[in-house]
C-alpha cells in the first residue's frame, strides 16, 4: 500500500519552508513530490526599484549564508555591462571574503548533516569551530553575516594590515579542526552505514537535471565556475576542484570538507599577494569611480558554496536596473531530489534532501499554491486576497463584532 | 493493612514518586552531560521537573483524526507499567522476602508495555508520521527483545532460578555475574538493549526528530506529553537497575552500599549517554540487523559459556 508522508512545509529538517511529499510503501520511498514557493519575496521586482548601488544590499538578503556570493555575482554583472576592471587589491579582498563565506557555509552544512542523522555532537562541534571564522568576518567587515563588502567597481573597505596575522592564525587552527572533522567522517563506520550508497545522484543525472556545485561534483560532474569562468583574480590563483565519483551523501560531505582545505589555500595566496602590495596608499586601490550606467546588459557568474549563481541585469540608462534576473543553484539542486530520493527509505529522505545544502529562500520565485487534500488547484493573487478577506470576516463574526 | 502497604509501595516508595523523581533527575544528568560534550552549558538540575509541571498546565489537543480513548489512555498504561516494574524490582532488592517465583520474567514482560503503549498511542493519533514511528517502534521491540531475553537466561542458567531473591543471593554468595566471562558479554549486550529500550541515539529511530519530527510522540501535547516524557525518564531509571540486579549484585540502601549503588547506576547511564553522543542514528533495517546479527551471536555465546560454567 502506498501512503503519503509529508516533509514540510515546516519540518525540523528544513530551516525554511519547503514541501516534499513522500509516497511510501512501508519504509521505502517510491516517489516524491516537490512543491516550492512557500516564501516568495519578490526580490527581482524589488531590485528594479532600487538604485544600482542599493541593489548589492538587497541581493545580500537573498540568502543569509550566501550573503557574499549574490552581491559578488551582481557586481560582476554590472561590471560586465560597463566593461571595467577593478583594482587588484579589491579583487583579492573580494576573493578572501567570498572564500571565508564558503568555509563557514560548508562547516555549517556539515554540522547540520550531523544533526539530521542524529549526531548532535558533530553539529555542536562544527558550529563551535565555525565561530572564530565568523569573528574574523566581523573584525574585517563589521558583520558576522551580510558583510556589505561588494560594491560596483571594487569593495567598500580595506582589510587592515594588522588583521592579516589574525586571519592566518584562524586559518591554521581551522585547517587542523577541518582535518579532525574530515577524519572523523571518513573513519566513522556508522556514518559510512548511514551515508554511503544513500541518495545516489550520478553524472548523467547531474547533466540531465543541471545540478551545480558540490551536488554535481560529488557525482563526478566536473563543474566549477571559479575555474570555468574565472572572475577577478581567480585565474591567477592555484587551487583544485574537488570531484568525487559516487554521488551519494557521503561523497557530498567529502567534497565539501575537502573544498574547505582549498578555500583556506586560496585565502592564504590572496593574503600573500596583498602583503606583497604593502599598505594601501589611497582609496583608488579599493574602488574605481563609476559614473552613469549606460544602456546594455551584463551577466555575472560566481561559484557560491552551493553552486554557480548567475545574475543577469539589463539597463536602459536610468539609475535602476530595468531587469534583474537571479538564478540560484538551489533551484536546480532541489529538483535533483526527484531522482535521488526514490528507492531510499524514509529515514534517509530527510538527509538526502538536506545533502544538496538547500537554500530555499533563494529558490522561491513561484506564486503557486498546492493544497494537499487529494485535489490540487492554483490560487491567483486575487483569490488569496479574497480568501484572506473572507477569513477576517469570519473571525470577526465569531468574535461577535 | 496489606492493601495500604502495597498502595504505599506502588505510589510512594519505591514506586511512582521515588521512581519519577530519580528518573527525571537521570534525564537531567543526560541533558547536562550531553550539553557538556557539546560545549554547551546545559540546564539547571530542576529543569526536567519544571518542564513536567509546565506541560501539565498546558492545553491538551486531541487531533481530529485520532481515536481519543486509545490516544489518551496509552501513555497512562505505559506509566503504570513502568512504575510497576520499578516497584517490583526495588522491593525484591530491598526486601528479598517480597520476591516471588518468576518475578524476573514478570519485570521483563512489564518493561515491554511502555513501548507497546507508545505503539498504540501513536497508531491512534492518526498522524502518518506517528504511524510510521509506531511501525518502527514495533520492529525495534522485536529486534532488541530477542538478545535481551537470551542474556537474561545466562544469569538464570547459572543461578538455576527465575526469582530475583535467588539471583541476588547467588551473586552475594558466589560473586557478581560481571566477574565471569559470560557475564561480561551479557552485560555489553544488555547495555545496547537498554539503549534501544530507552530509545536513545543510535536507536531513537521511532522518534527521530529530524526524520519523523517526534514520530510516536508527534501528536502529544500538554499532560499526555508530560506522561510520555515521564515514561522515558522512568525507563531510563528502571532499565539500568534491572541490569544491575541481573549482573552487578543488585542495589541496596544499607550503610555504605548506598554509595556503590549510586556509583553503579551512574556508571551505566554514563556509558549510555556517551554512546548516545558519539554515534549518529542508524536506520531501522540496520538496527534490526545489528540486534539479530552481532548481538544475537554474542548473547548465544554468553549463554553457551554460562551453560559450560564460565
């Protein structure tokens, strides 16, 4: 007998509203329905009402974890339109912030994955080791998250010379801790039993579904925007793209853990280059002057912790974007659950859906409402307003007012 | 007069009140140690009591799709059974003359009732996740009961009797079961069975908050939830005491032995808490394979060794 088990829209395994409906036969999942659209915020439309320089602050709020990747892709899109090159110092500072973000995002995921399989010790330890990282980000940018460093034509502030030592010290200790966590994952037989051959998503499926980031690289699909479309100084830096083969949850964890080492390497190289440059002489090293934005269009691509994020902007010469389109990696990655969840058990479903490191809020762009009552229908905005008004009316009646 | 004495034994000491207080304190130890392992601070000692009192004052919601009678009675049945198991176990330990023939079988049997009551309660809740949790609880029950019964037989084979009085008497005369090879093997198996019986990680499969959002507990609220939580606390108390009685010379309040009693109990729950914090949750099929594979083999080896006299 096939039964339906809901995961979501609100569920302990999901930090944000999302709805997976599992069709189960006993413990085995035979099919999955994915419904997105529970936290639509209209950011693309909002962006069209902001000036060019305000938009980075808005797109920073697309996602709390990728709060550097979205502005990065956006400013690259505008710089693509303008055809300008930003100063070298700004390029390295951008990369440092972006890679620090990748580190904290991956550590956050590893901790959450531990929580999802009931391994709360991993959860707490990972997040503890992530704290010094956030402290450094706060010292450098002023915020633990939402760094507000990206700006069209450069960055908003310099990293003071005296911070380099602190960053290096933090990176050294993080390298050790990351080594510890990686070994703990690779050596633990129970983690092997829980994650190996679970939620397999292979290379062909990656191509078919357009999977991105660690989700794709775990399945052997070698794609990394930092290498494939190098922006800023990425082309001058030496780093490896981590690719695994099996595409199961274990590989997804391993890819993220090993990418942490690569991120640390990248930051160290950037710090070296910055030290060679010496202290900053004047503000032109941070940001170039940007005048009017001419009509035209631009595309910015950056490898966010979850995969390639793409921003497209079109200008008609006014002081706001005419069209701003965001394609976040989770939009592709969440749909991979359609292939990776069926065939596994309910116990694994939560873990697999979480293994793509879903960031639901950056994915939401559909105003459709599905109601799980056997029948499904679509409500328009007008319907929703009408229903809402009717409910208010009913409550008012019940209260006798 | 007898009736009043039994009532006192069942409701006050060593029955409900005593068991509940110690059980809740044990859950505090669990939370505190877990928190320290996680580098957190952890709650103050009275937190489980405050939680229970708070839950008792909260609204009880019975879901529209639930069978209210079964849903609400199940936790109470579980509580009554867990309390009874504790009362029999303690009476046999403190006053050996109150032991009766086959009381170890009775306790073993009664200790399955809290799990069965959760199966009934969750099935009556009408929640698909609850029903899935109930199915898992049932499979888990089948999985760990088999090795548990067999390792109990190792003691019984040695002693030649099912009654706690004889078991305790044998241990005080000939040394504890843990002193023998079969006893050590049986003890290890018993710890894992206790872990599953208390539905602690890695065997918290029926609840699995990140998979089933509470599973068997999902629909409980207010006073019934308090009873469910109390049940778990009591089982966390009864199961180690059962193991101590069977393999580690029993418990006592006489003189200095009160200290060793506490140490034995704390040692067992510390092992359980550490297992809980150093392992992820396994899947139900892996759990069944674990109990019917390695654990069953170990328990049979222990039984054979016991028969041979080791």
